[in-house]
C-alpha cells in the first residue's frame, strides 16, 4: 500500500485522493497559521475603536502626581512625591521604535487606564481566521457579491470575444501559407508585448469604462491563443490527412473532418489553461479606474494596507478559477469524449 504512494507516476484511487486532499489542506493552513504567527508583532491598540497606535510621546503633567508612600531622606526629612511622566498617545505615520518599546513594556493594567491594550499585529501575513472574519464586512460594506459578479461577467464576455476571433484567425494563419508568411511572425511577436505597459492605449481608444476592460482582456488572450491554434494545426497527424486524401476528400472536407475536430479537441485544453491568465489581466484593467470589480477593490485595499481583505479577494479568484476549470472540463467531456477514452479516464 505504502509503496504505491511513492511509485513514479503512480496513481491514487478515489478514496486516497479525497483523504490526501483534505490532509493537504489542513497541512497548508497549519503552515500558514504558524508562519503568520512567526511574522506577527505586538501592536498598541485603542480599546474603544480597535485602531492601531503607531507613535506616542511622553509629557510632563504638573497637576497629576504618583500615588506613592511618603519616604524620608537620611536626615529624616520627608521626600515629596515625584512628578510622573504621563503617557499621551497620538496617531502618527512614523514609528519611533525605542519609545514604542518602552510603552510596550508598561504593565497591562497601566495601559488599560489610558484605554489601550497590546495585541498581535499580522500586517505581514494575516491569519486564516482573520480572513474569514473579514468576509461579512466585505459583503455588507464593500458589496463583495456585486463586484464579484461584475468581474465574472467581464471575464466571460472577454473570453468569448477572444475565442471567436482567435480560432478563425488561427486557422487562417495555420492553413494558408500566404497569410502565415505575411502575418505569422507578427502575431508571434505580439506575445512579448508587456500588456500592463500598454493599458493607456486601450484607455485612449475605448475610454475608461467596461469596453476598455473587455478589449484589453480579449487582446491579452488573443495574442497567446492565435499562435497556439497555429501550433495545434501543425500537430495534426499526417496519417489522417493521407487517409482523407485517399478517400478523395476536397479541401473543405479535409478542414471539416480532420483539422477542425483535431484542433478544437486540443485547443480546449489550452483555453482552459488560459483562464488563469485572464484573471491576471482583468485585475490590471479594473485597477485603472476603481469602478467596481475585484481588481478595483484589491487596489483600494492595497492603498489601505488591508491584507485580510486582499487575501479574501485572492481566495475568491482562486475558487472562481477552480469552478471555471471544472465546468470547462465537463464541456470538454461532452464534446470530445474520445479524448478521455484514449487516456483511460472513462
């Protein structure tokens, strides 16, 4: 049993996949929680509004004296109580490390008199339960569901536009030598365009609204998908082409019965992989105008340095990506079931 777990290119059964999948999640979140705790630091927090204090100063107060027992000097004369240093807490952008350390060293009871307490700050990496606690606020205050719907709609629409353009264009370049010679190298070079650096061009062409986001995202998919379609055409096995030629098939019959089924069955896997890239581009597009969507929300929380909210958005994008991948797999099984028979998966 245990030997199969370490067999090269071995496979787990369905029960093992579920058990190890659950165990992997527990291990992942345990490592996450331990790492977050290790990277955390103490912070001074105002009890009434739970806001973090980043700076403070000492002031001398002439009217408040320490309540200390009267003592005498060596000659028996009473020693008056000393004026204490009363801590005045202020909010500031800068951090004075030595003074803050001094304040942190004060007893909790003394800090409580001024309305403060010491908590853990997870500014570098939030705890998993801190992310869960942030979800209700995102839903109620920041319209998380509505913004997720906006991003998902733009993503799906852009993807449909990109597919409808890329597949015919890829077939044209891949099948007709004239067009491949004229434009093949040009489309190959488009893959090296830094899309984040040309967003201003799409803003100039389409404005700052959803049309710009859809065009930008579709272009980002097209520049990768068109060369892939051409590659899949080149990978069509010669034996199939010779077979239909022997049967007297015309050019259109060859395209319809050989190229289209073969290329579409392979390109479906490439489309599924590119869904991950599309979410990268959509967040870039939505950060430009902050008019809603997950990208706009993420940019807002980045400026606020609110990692808990940003992590919630990242997790949502991951979940959407997993669901999209699952749906595309189901569609692929429906239209191209023979692929999975050949692989031994059904």
